[in-house]
């Protein structure tokens, strides 16, 4: 893959080996060992930093263990462990897949599509012969609860974070041979699901299919033979689900004076470039009464990073949406790869307010994978060879979290209700460090603390990184010569986030700068109680103690 492109999101599963019924072997032990050797070399030699999460010792131990167990393992068991080794790299672009729905490896799949909503795992879609399953909650899979099955299968998914794994596990939970290999079920020939719907629980008769899977478009089966849990709703299809197959599109909502824009890939479309599309979008904003603009990228799995500029520049410079409170970006667990870079840049340079779920990728991440074909099984191992860093090098967040958090419950989905758009419609003011500063200046510390604690008690602000915002504002105030106000902001952080070592560290640094050594020492010691390995805290405390003793 060219260095110019970050890899698209691809569902790749990796899982540990468990004892399972043997299917006829396709490859010999010698052939599998050759493939294992190639896989190991690919991870070691192609990946930019293969042991950033898993240790080299643990990786070597997993490879050695599989090499030893190959003669006693079935092909599926071996594939399970190969993909598990790749997924342990903990990078959504480093993956091995292509066999889960391939009949050649003896696997099959249940004709349902699952999804994790805020209130559980549900059958989102089902083929016509099991249409009554659509809308049922999955209570149990084989021997485990739905959540336990997720935890078992989560190790399968090549992902950067837990949000990516939430997106990925449902695709494996419909493959009986995988469930059997994992010990989730005892017999791959018996339907494993305990479902609940309309007040009753039952174990449905459902036959696994072999052969071609209809395939997913952004996580959805797009097939007239399948039914959706939303089909019974009298409400219109929400905007985010109207055109999942389109690369990009927009619609003006005149009664709300809102322009809704959905971009599902960072790629040129059929007959129109992404640049041309955004030229039309922002010309519309400037020529019409647009009070709000919504950019929806919750289904955007990435593409070409070098096509991001038109969206970024337009969001920054186009009036009136360049003003605070006028533009919103909806993100989610499928926001990934080149689209992660897009939202990173928007978070740095635009006034957009992020709504929805955390993204499915780290803010700085490994990408641009290179595919290496294993010589005997013919499957590809993809390893990331580039480090994408367009945020601060010290920024270790495993996702970009929304300013306003919205959950999608199954009831919302079935009723065609979009909580993210509802929050945007109801939006009045976003609580930020700057609004807290205004309250601090007008009403004093207690009023600011009450405002902050009130927001933190609501679901909307549970993922907002207000601690970091307040900390950054405190240092900005110090730089502007407003030391007393900076001290008040840092104290606000300590009062609101008493379990964070960093808030004590910042407050200690401020007191030290004002010459209050005793208070600074006390705060540094508290910071080090919470984070004993902090190099800055240790050095500062040692320096202050030495100074005070002289």
C-alpha cells in the first residue's frame, strides 16, 4: 500500500486456541510451521513498532507454543491462534483475516447480524427465514452470558481500543466453529443462542449457512432478503441510516436551519471528488440560512489522509459555522484511520463540538499496513509500517472522546430515534474550561465547582476531558501573567478530580512558582502517592526539599 494512504478499517479477528472437534486438515504441520514463520517475520520486520503493547518475550512464547502444538491442532485451531498472535500487537491496522466466513476452512455463519447497544447485545438484522429474531436481545451464547462471550471473543479483534472491539466482536459471535474453538459452546451443530423478546425467552432453531456471506456495508447487511429491527417503526429512517452505501451526501433541514452532511469514507465518490463535494457544501452554507452544520462521520472507516483538507479548511473559515456552537461532528466506534486524522485536525483547529461515542482508534496510531501472503494457506497478514502522529507526541489517549456523550439504546434504534441529533437540536451552551473561568470570575470558586460537578453528574459529559481543558487553561493563564486566577483554576481541578495525580502536580508547580515551598512539597507528595513513578514530580520534590533545607 502506498505511503500516501492510511489503511481502511477492516474487521480482523484473532482468537486463542481451545480444544475443538477436528475438521479434515488442509495443510500439513510442516506447511503450517512455514506459515507461522512468515507471520512471525512479518510482525517483527514490517511493523514500525511491533512490541509497543505486547512484549517481545510474550510474542515469542506464543509463537513457540503454537509451533509445538501444530501437529495436534486442526486447521481452524491453528488459524485461531495465528490471528490471535497478530491481534496481540494491539493495532487495528495490523491484522489477519479472510477465513472466518470462508467455507474452505470448514466454517459457517448464522444468518443474523448482531450489534452492541448501550443496553446489551441485540439481533439488529436477520435473514427472512429467521425474521422473528430481529429485535431480540441476546441473553446467553452457549455456556456464557452475552457479556462473557464478548469478553472471550474480544481477544479476537484487531483493534486500538475497547470501542473498536465492541464493533468487532459481533461479527465473530455468529460463527459456530469459532465459538466452539473458544469454548463458548460445546457443539457447533447446535444453535447456541438464548434470546429475549416481547417478554419471553427462548432458544430458536437456527441453521448455520455455508458459502458466501452477503457482506457488510459499514456494519449493515444490505440485502432485500434481510429484515431490520427498525422495520416495524412508524418513524422515518434517521439521517445517519438513510444512505449507508453512499460515500458522501448532504441534506438541508429548513425547519431547523441545519445542514446535515454525512461522509462515510475519506475517498472520492462516483462521479465527484471529495474536494468538489465540500466546495458545494460550503457554498451552500454561505448562500443559505444555515445556523448549524452537522458533519456525521460515525460510520467512516477511513481512506486517503490527503483528501481531508477541504473539510478541515471549510469548517475553519466558513461563516457562520466557524463560530463556537455552530458546527457539530458526530463520531463513533467506527470512526477510524484517515477519518481519525480528520477529527484530530478538527479538534485542534476548528470550533466543532464532538457528539456521540468515542472513536475506534487512538489519536496517534500505527497505520499504512503492508500485506504479506502466507505461502501455504494463502491468507494475508497485514502489518502497520508507519506511525501517524498529528497530535501532541505526549498524547496517549486511546480514542477521541466526544464533548457531549450520547448512547444509542436498542429502543432508540428500533424507534428510528437518533440521540446524537437530538442533543444537537437541543443544544444551548457547551460547558468548557472557558465557561468555567467566566463563572469563576463572576461567582467565585464555589459557583464554578458547583457548575462543574453538576455537569460531571450528567451522562452528556461523562467522556468530556474537562480535567485536561482546565489544566491547559491554567497554564495559559500563567503565561498571561494571571497567576492568582491560574491558581484558582488548578484548585478547581483538584476539587473536582481528587483521584488524578496530574492536578496536584500542576497546582504544586504553581505554588512553587509563587514561592510557597511548603504547600508545593505537600502537593507533590500527594501527586506521587497517586503516581509514584512520575519523573517530573520526583525531580521537583527533590529540588524543593533540597532548597528548603539549605
